[in-house]
C-alpha cells in the first residue's frame, strides 16, 4: 500500500497570522513538520493557498501544492491537493498532518499507516490514554471511546464514558479515558467521499468534524500513541515550544 503525507497550511489565522513561517530555532514551523513527516513517508507535500508559504517550502527543498483559499477544513484542502498529486503519482492512502505541530513523531505516522494492514480500514486517527484527571473535563481536549476492534465509537468534548456512582475526580482510577490527537489517514477514495458529505447534526453540536463521518457510517480505526503533541495556536504557544526545544 502506498502512502503520501499532506500538510495543510494557510497564512491567515485569527490568533496567529503567518504561523507556518514563524521561526522555531533555526527554521520555520512548517519545515519542522515537513522534515519530521519525511522521516516516515517518502512523499510529503504542503498544501497551501499562500505564495509565501509555497516559496518557503520550495526554498528548503520541500514539495508544495497550491489549493483554493476557500476551504473550510484541512480535510477539504487535503482532498484538493491529493487530486492534483494523483495526476502524476500513484498512492492509496493520504495522511493529513497538522501544520502547527512541529514535534510530530515519525512513530505516530507509522501508527496511522499500520491501521491499513486491515483491508477494512477506511480512516485512521491517533488516540492517547489520559493520565491527568483535569484533562477529562477539559472541553478543548476531545475524548473518544473505542470498541473491541479499536474503532472509534464516538468523540466528544464532554467526559466519556460517564462513570456512575463515582465522583469526577475519581473517574481516572475507575476507567480508561482516551484523548483524541487530530491526525488522520484516509483511503484516497474515502477522502473524496468525505468532502461531499453535508454538515452533520452531531458535528454541529460538538464542533468536531469527525462526527460527520461516524454519522454517515464510516469506520475510524484508532492507533495509540504515548506522545503528547505540542500544537502552536498562538504566539504564546510558540514561546512555550521554544522553551521545550531548549530543554
């Protein structure tokens, strides 16, 4: 099975304009992501609608693809880029790599790839066991419950599962909780189907795109990671990442 990695990257961001080109150490954030992805994938592309990002990627020896500025999600941007790449390269699975996580590990990408050892796999994503009780109730950290086949049953900003007859601060000792790490891999044909789905009721309620896929009967295989990715959403996050790099 052939895999490609696509890194959606846009210049405009409400909280941090120009984020992909902000420097972390001696190189921009987008270069960190690209080089770490290349450690696990032969073919990696940055999908962007911005000339500055495109030129920066070309300058460090990477590959970039222009996409529309009108996409509502990274999934949609990945799909357009994948269609363009497919004109000259054969692949079966697209891995959507977050462009604001410079310390992504090759092992995480390998975990996503391994899910496709099963011919039934349509989509895969990463989950991480929660070890901090406060994270269970943090609405900014989506949780996921899985079945015995390690497929996602539901994602929620609420604590799931609810542990009856126990106080919330005791839940972590009564059940295994998983947080969702927002990396995905999709079979190419499935990716194109996902972009045609209308907004879902559950997605609208929770503001979680992956619920649209579950609502429509798609299977999401999960791979566990023990690593906590460092996402950069604000200039303050970048400062924390710089401290981490120096530690």
